[in-house]
C-alpha cells in the first residue's frame, strides 16, 4: 500500500481528552488536557503537558498537584469548552455545571460528574518546547460505584468514555477482547460420549 512521508508531528491518536482540575475547593479551575498518559506502574506515575500561557499553569506550578478527571461522550461540549476558554475570564466549573468534590490526598477538587478521578502530586517538571511536562505520582483513585460489578471490578467499557484524535472527539466503541487473549490457552471442550474422570 502506498504511503506518504510527512515531517514529524504529534499525530499520535487516539488520546484521552481529560479534564484536569487544580487549585482548591474554594478557588479552583479546570482545563482540558489530551497530552497525558501512564509512565510507570510502581509507583503509579502519570504526566500532563501544559502550555505556560494557560491560566492553570501558574496554579499547577505553585500547588504542585492536580486531579485528572476522565470524560464521557455526554460531556463532549463541556470538555471542549474547558479547552478553548480561559479560567481567567470565566468560572468553568459554574458555566459547565460541574460539581467540585473534595479529594482525599490533594487539595484540588474532583469533578463529580466524571466516572473516574485520579489524584496526582507533581514530582518533577520539565520544559519540552511549547509545553511543560508535569510528572506526577497518582496518590488516589476515585471511581463511580455504578460501574463496579459484584466483585468490585471497574467496568470502564460501561462508562461511555471519550477519545480525541487530531482535533476530533469520538465515542469509544465495542469491546474487542482482553489483554493476553492472543496467548491465552483455550479450555478444551468435553467430547461427546466421554466421561470426565
């Protein structure tokens, strides 16, 4: 198949369009961040990349903590709004009708309407061209009980999460399988007429 070669760019997709809340319960802000991901399992590490021109940048540098709130397809307009409007001009919590809730390990509030909230404490920062990367340890996770099964497992596929790909939002589709399916041994089906000993 024919392919075109383009110069290097950030064409890595899809990514999660998250809402990052910062500040305190009394004075808070929220911004949309798609440049985020997992860095390590033990300790659980993540990052967010933020332009220094963003209103939240100063808050993040001063407080050194934040909450990553996962977004649903139903929150697309609010998520987009928080990415194109500045907290210095408008109270985005109020405009988007978000409910701030206290976190357990950080001062920054959770967004109650989001099904999963990751409480994060900044461990280091690094300037990377247009953005500053905030490396952080995930110090707490809050999950909506509605999406827990009888064994306490979180069913993320039921949350209606959203994805972002190069300027466009998408609803996540159907489940295709599980990690390890490609090497998992299949159980042998009992043959008719044979008794299991």
